[in-house]
């Protein structure tokens, strides 16, 4: 009798153990499949997000390139204008020389005609805040004759002025900055500048076009990268040209991990910042040498 009870108990225990092991095996398989499926789903979602962001960066750079190319073309119209070239040549030759009444009248006429030409060009676009020509001896003529030059401006130390003086064949595009050339008119702008040459190919001055910062901002603001994603622009020296939190960046309250961003190659390669759970993608424009950076959570 006792043997039968023990036998039955043993068979029952073995059956329960087998059932338990079987259930654990099923649970294990289901768990592994669920984790694998979840991981693959995350990877697919991330890959789609990266591809989508990469396409948007391409579009942003294409739009900015087209915009800047148009402005550069307008700059060439100013630089090659006969009155502008004659004005710069006159100022170059007559620097430090007392002008006769006829020469003073000729200078005034050249300034008036050059200013009128720049004013016409500036009126063709509402995103141009100012056009100016500046001789290498710092004589400034503005497109708006009603405005005055800021006598305390240190524009001659700015890259937009110094670079054209050294590299006469290039057109330069500056990062966003506060332009202080005009008295009591200090705006955030993007500056486009180019050297003005005389007939011998010598630099006699610099042409400047200031663009409303809003023009670049609007191109980037129209791009949506999910709920918290965003795009910003940096130049070849890692200066921030545009950022959706521009004021916080310039005040030092907010910063971007530029060192991490520089590790990202062109295309869809990414850098994961675990502490912030962000992915950075970058796309550099050969025209402006600016880099559009996409930040995806």
C-alpha cells in the first residue's frame, strides 16, 4: 500500500515537474521572441528616423545653398557696377590728397550714384537690411543715404571685412552676428562680402550685403524632427550660425556637444550621447562650408 502511494506521488511529481519545465520553456521562448521583436522594432524605427532626418538635412542645405547663391549673384552685380568701381578707385588714388572743387564734386557724384545703385539692389529683396561699399582706407558708403555710419564700430576687425581684403577672388558668408556698422541700427544679420577690384585687379575696397537673420532662421524653422528634434547650423570654425535657442547659446546658458558632432562622418553615421539620449547627424555644404546638424531624440 505504501509502495503504491509513493509510486503515485512520484509519477505525479514528475508530471508536475515536466509541466513546469514545459511552461518555463514556453515563457522563455515567448520572452526571447518579444525582446528580439522589440529590439528590432526600435532599430527599424531609429533607422527610419535617421534616413528621414538625413533627407531633411539635404533639403535644408539645398535651400540655403540656393538662397546664398542668389545673394552672391546680387553681390556680383554691386561689385561689378561701374560707379562702385570708379568710386573705390577714386578713393584709393586720392587718399591723403587735397581735392580740388571739381574733384570734390566728382567724389560726391560718385558716392551718390553708387549709393543709388546699391539702394536699387537692396530694394529687390526684403531680407536685405543693408548694402555698403568700404574702401581699403575705411571710407564707407551706404545703400541708405538717410543712415549714418557708426563712428565707434570696429568693423575693420571683422572677418567679413578682412577676408575679402586678403582673398580677392572669393565671396564670403559670415556666421550670424550683431552688425554695428550703422549708427543706432544694431541687427542680427548674416553678412556676405566680396573684394572690389580696380582695372588692374588690385583690391580697392569691400562690398557688404547684410541679410536679415530671419531669412536663414525661417528655412530651418520649417523643418520638423519629431516632438523634440531640431536642426542647427555651424560654420567651418564651429561657430553657431543658427540655433532654435540662439540667445541661450550666445549667453552661455545652453551649449551643444560640438566635439561629439565633429566625430560624426557625412551621411547617416551617428553619435549616441547616453546622458542625453540623443542622436546627431550632420551634412556639410561645399558652397557655404556650413554644416547642418540634426538632433533626434
